[in-house]
C-alpha cells in the first residue's frame, strides 16, 4: 500500500518560514492535499490540487510537489499557525485515501 | 454554508455494533462523494471509507473491511457508517468529510466519539 512519510515535528520562530515535507514514491504525479488541525478541533483543508488555497486560507500558505516529495510552506509564521499538519493523496492503485503520519508545528 | 454534523457516537463493548450518521447541509449532497476518517486518541488521521455520490462505488481501509459499511440516503442528505464486531482499536473520533476537487476533503464535521471498552 502507498505510504506517505512526514517528519514528526518542525519548530520555527515567529516571522520565519516553516517547511513541512511529505515523502512518497512518485508523489509528484499525484494531487496532494494538506490539512491543519489545531488541538481539539477538526481538520481544516489548507492546500489542495496542485497548490490551490480554499477561501479564507492566507496567502502565507503554499504547496509544492515534485518527484518523491511534496512540501507545505508557511511564510511569516504566526503563533496561530501552531498545529498538526497532515498531507494526503488518493492512491488509485488501491482506491484508498492515504494520510501522512502528521507533523507537529511548534512556533517558538 | 456547507455543514456536516455527525452523531451516534457512544461507549460500547467489544463485539457489538454501532451506526454513525452525518447530516449534510448547505450544498447539493446528491452530487458529493463522502468519506469517513477517524482519529484515535493522541494519534494521526486514518481514512476509513469512501462512498461515491450515487452510492455505486465504495472503498474501505483494510482494517475495517468486512466489518464496517458506508451508505447514504440522498433524500435525507445523510451518510452513515455501520460498524459491526467493534474492537478496542476502533476507539476514535469519527469525522465525516466531503470530497472536493482534486481528491481532497474540503469540508469536515466536528466528529463523534466512539469508545470501545469492556
């Protein structure tokens, strides 16, 4: 089955840039979504389909995807960005939706 | 405004059954594919099941296949998850979510808690 690998944690100072990676075989050929989940809340879609942002998601959030790695980039990080972030793809071979293990973003 | 509201979560014993519901509003439900995703306490997101807009295509994670059944009633704008032979490891918050453009889940409910305990 398809596997997505994320680093367990990323730490960044306020105002700096956070980059969260998501590794998967030939992930660059897939549509990758990213979700933000704050403690005690439901996940929220922040990036989808080749870097699209839903309405209400700041332009500070962007996504890239090439080769075997997709990335979520957050510029000018704020305290409110502290959350768990998950990447996700649809694996057509198995007809399964797959999530990465999640990355906890800590704002120092 | 799109909204999903789950219900049906409870504390149950291993081996028993439970049915979760998810009521949708604010969008054309009959045109939307739907998923269930769960999250065990302190753990990450785990996809559970997918159902196409017309109910014709279903897919399940291997951990629930044969025990869980996803279904929908488009006349009531509701998607269901029937869970049989529940195990301790099925304890989690269960979220329903709408499939959006590009294989994404664009709207999520607030979740309903299922606890399997003896």
